[in-house]
């Protein structure tokens, strides 16, 4: 994991039991990070789940500037999930996602780069029928 | 790596030296896979690079059916890269991407699932100035 | 009617009384076909109506592979109907559509082409006021 | 204010107390105009608010032709507000907008240009939290 | 053919030899119509081909109002052809299209409806390899 | 002019002779601002013109963080100009634009709000024929 994006990607992709080790590595390099889960046919619930987790765990401050940065990172990640049209239930599909948020410079050794946010959404999208789904991923990055 | 998508994601994300080992694991489970690189401001060159690699290495047959499946998987992956509008040079940005293509069932143990294709594009997008760029990823899946 | 797409287009476009004759011709060439109707401000109901009809009448099997192919064909057809943004009630418009689904090769004489699906949505879009509407059409094709 | 678009833009942008003077100037040149307000997380309410105001104040006739022209002008203005995806509540955001509609030729001195409509939406977009918002604007023009 | 849209659709869909008869029927009802062909990887050439044909054959006057109406009808039809992103060569695909333009009321018996334009684009889209293509259709309607 | 967005909007909208006075007012409140012009069928030239002006006049530093903020503000403004699809020459249209960039807090009295960027693009879009064009506007805001 040599970059901000990779940290967020591996945190969302790896299995549950590897998360503590990954998290320790990420935080050891001076990054802040979290991992969570959300499943819904309502896209706004996906946005809300990531925003709430990031605020509660202190990855963004309570002000509007950082909320604005986070919001756009989440929307960009949703583009990878939706691939063409930001819509879930409106086009009769649902998602089951693991998400990660990581805060820090784009590269561990470039502190002068300032703070950036990476948001990853990884999981499945499909019809509201068990097993009728396939994998999707989205990554959004923004400066803080 | 428990799924088709994860195989493609890790193949594109991991460092060069881990690729042979990953490839062996993927092929050991009965999957076909490849990894390549492309950088361009012309989006059609990204499409062409993935299609050419997949045909040359036999991941898709020479016919139209499989080309159609692959093409749409590439476009879906490009949505994750472009996040909102499929355009590179037209909006003054360029990409440097590692791509992977994997062919097989969605899950290693479900042979009855038939063949699917996963395409991952991972790398950087940004202005045509060195270092003015950040990470992006896209994943497209399609049935063959 | 020399192609898969034309069969689906004429089936959706022609008047009710010509449908049995068209259907006979289409089926006589080895194709499977259906025609139905749906009207709604909820786009997911359009998707559901086409999927339900196709499953009930056996144009697609009950598995995910064919459902995936059908789903994307429906979404592509919706792009022709919505022309720019997949949204109905959210932008205060409603549709009244006749739809058709046809299954078979792209051309009647090319059995080696395998099975494809064509979905046509044809009818009107407009404000929720009688007569405040105009015609729209959408065609989606996908390999099975 | 030398053009149709500028009349609509200044009418929406200027403070309340300047509106009567602006309106007098616009109407003095033979244009019809209105200004209103709407706030919502439901995009269809924004569309409905502009359409209702334009019909009530006689800027469009009650028929479908002019309603069609107005509808597309509103959608085009919404593209400026939404910047990429026509969605409000679905992506957890809300708007507070002042809108204007102006009817007349593109330029005051070119009566031969016939009637056009300009729709402006100006205000704020943001999270459903007070102050967590920034300005947006959209302008849609269409021939009548 | 009971509507403006159907006239344009059948004119574009039917075989060459049926065109004179269709054209006679359409013109007999007081409509103006044309049919043409265009093939290209450059989307602007598709737009230009339809606009040039419509102007030359007098379906639109030389002024901007009618050009504006036609232009938007062509763009709407292109949405049906492109299904999600208005791009051809940029995503490595090419089209071979028959197009039609019809001018008149939405219904033959409603002269009070005024003039509308219907534009149909029908043909194939695909890779720049012979036979690697499938059918597409797009319909755009606009008031004049 | 009570807000960052209004400063950018009036700077782009007002006539040439009023610009020095507006600029003085804007700078008197502690904001940095510029106004420029660009006309092209190539969208990347619009992006480049705004970026070059902002860098030359010191509204953004030479680093990537601020360039990233500016780039997204320009793309958001282009959405208002293009209204649905970021494309100019590809869909046979050209723009003639006055642009403005303003740097400062969202409101003059809230210094704690930190620095934001507002980009406005205002002018005409249309066919490459003189007079075949109408007004458009776009506003993009981003935190620095």
C-alpha cells in the first residue's frame, strides 16, 4: 500500500479479519481511516452512511468545507458503482457495500501535499433477488 | 481473492513483482487472466489497448458476441475512471492506467454460473503535468 | 423484417390487430417474442413490467445471466425514451409505453450468431396532463 | 440588460427591492417576465413551481406547444444547478432557489426573432443542514 | 401510420423500395419528409448530415429558430443511438445510419397543433470491423 | 454583490466598462478576481484558458491542490454551459464566452470560511454560423 488510494482500496477489499492489521499499518503512517457497511436501494442512504461514519470517527471536522470535500468524493465513488447514471431503486437495483474512508496525503512521504480524502465503495449491485448481483467498485478522491 | 471481481482488482492493484504469483493462483482456479498498461489522452486508445490484449491472449474469441461483452465491460470500467462524463483529452486530462481482464465464473466454486468477464482500470488521472494527478479505479463486469 | 431489431421495432410499433400476424412471422423464423404495455411515472415499474413479462413468457430463463442481459437491454432502451437522463417522475413526466422483447440471432439466417435479446419501448412521454405528450422510442440489444 | 438571457439573469440575481424597477424596464421593452421562489429536495417540485408560475402569470399559453418549450428550458436550467446529474434528494441535497422566466426575442431590437423563453434558477444547493450549501445557477433558453 | 413519430420511424425503418410509397402517403397528408444516409465515427458529421438534408429540402427555413428546433431533435435522437453517452469515435465505435425527418402536426387531424419536427436515426453501431455491430434507433421530437 | 458567487456572476455578466469598478469593489473586500474571454469548438481550450488566466494572475498557486480545486470548478461551470453532455465540436456547436474567477470566502464577513473559488462562464453557444446561437451560463464553486 504505497498510496492514499491503495490504502482505501485494500481497506474496503480485504476480508474482515485482515482489517485490524491494515488499519494499524495505515494509522502507523499517519493516516486516519475507517471501514463500514451499508446496503440499500436508496442512494441517499449510501451517501448518509459514509458521511455519518466519517464525522463520527473524526475523519472530517464538523464544518462545511470538509463536508463539501467528502460529499464530492462520495459522489465520485458512486459513479464507479452506478456506471453511467446515479440511480439505484429508480432503475430497480440495490447495493450491498463495504466502504472505506482514508484521510492523509496522496503519498505517505509527501507531507507537503496536505490532506486529501479517499472514499471507496466496494460490494455488489443487482436485482432485489438473492444472488442476482455482481461486484462493483468506486473510488473518489478530493483535496481537503 | 474469493471472487471474479477481486481477482481482477488485485491483479491491477498489486505491484509488478506480485503479479506472477497472483496470476498462478487465478489460473490455478481455472480462470484466464491478463494484465497490461496504457496511458493516453485519447479514450479510444484505452478501449483499444484492453481489447487488443484480451484478443491476443485469447481471453475472448475473435467473434462479435464476446467482443460485445468485452466492449461494454470496458465502458463500464471507464465510468469509474471518468466519474461522470466519458472524456479525457476533451476536458484536458490524461490517464496512466494498469488494466486487468479476468474470465471465469463470478465465484470459483460455481462452475454452473458460466463465463463472465471482469475488466479493471487502475492508475492516475490528471492534468498533462507531471504529479498533477490522483488515483482512479473502474471495474466492469459482463456475462459472456 | 430482416433483422432482430426490426422484429422488435415493428412488434412494438404496429397496431394491435396486426400483432398476431407479426408474431406468427417472427416465431415462424425461430424467434421468441412478446408484446406488452406499461404506463407509469416510476421508472422502476417500467423495468419490472418488461422483466416480468419476459420471465413469465419464457423469453429468458430464471437465472441471473439472462436476467443480467435483459436488464441492460431495458436500460439501453430507456435511454432512447428519456434522452439524456434516466428519470420520469423526478422530472415531472410520465410514460405510456408498448414494449416488445424478441429473442434470437441478429439475423434470421445466421444461427451461428447465438441468442441475442432486443427490447423496444415505444409510446408517449409528457406532463401528467392528457395530450401534453409526444412520442418516444428506445431499443436495447444485448447478447445472451 | 441588452439580451433576453441577461434580463432573466439579473431578475433572478438582484435583491428583492430592485425587482420592481427591473421588471418595469423589462416590460417597457415589450417582454413578459416573472420572478418566484422554490425550495425542495424534490426536483419535480422545482419543475412544477416554475411551470405553475409561468402559466398563472400568462407567460405561456395553456397549450402543449408552449408547455413543451418551457419544460425543456427548465430542464436545461436544472443542468446548471445539478452540474452532472439531475438529482436532489436522491443524492442527499436540497435547493433554495429564486427563479425567473422571461418571454420575448433574444434581443430587444430584433422583433423578427419571434418569441423565446429564458428560465433562470439561482440560489443555493447543499446538505440538509443550515449553512452547508453554496451558490448555483442555471439558465435554459428555448424557442416558443 | 397514425402519428408524426410513426411516419418518421417507418420512413427510416422500411426498405428502400417502399420509400416512394410511404413518402407519397406522408406528403398526401400534408407533411413534409425526407430520408437520407450517413455513416461516420465523427458524431458531428451525423448532426451535419441531417441538418444539411433538412435545409436543402426545405423542411426547415434558413433561420435560427427552426435550426434550433432541428438541432435539439437530432441530439435527442442521438441519445437513443448512443444510449448513455453522446460519443462515437471517442469510445471506438462507428455508426451506419438511415435517417428521416418529418415536419407537421403530431397527429394528421389536429392542424391546430402547429408544426413539429420528428427526426429518426436507425441503423447499426459497433466496432470499426465489418459485422461487429448491432442495431440502434433514436427518435427526437421538437416543436417548431 | 453579497456573496462569492454573485461577485463572479456580475463580473462575467456586466459590460466591459463596468468591470474596473466591480473589480475594485471585489478587491476592496479582500477577494482576488479576474475576467477573460475565450471562444472555441474545442472544450479543452475553454478549460485551458481559464486555468492559464487563474495561474498567471495568481488566483491559484502553482501546486496541484489548487489546480485540482480550480479544474473541478471549471468542469462544473461547463455543465451549465453544455446542459447535459460535456461536448462542443463533437456535437457541432461552438462557444463564445466571457469568464470570471473569484477567490475568497463564500460571504465577505465570514473570514473563518476559508478560501473558495467561483468560476463563471457566460456567453453564447450555437452552430458555427453567425447569429445562430443563444446565451448560456455556468457557475462552479469549490473549496480551496
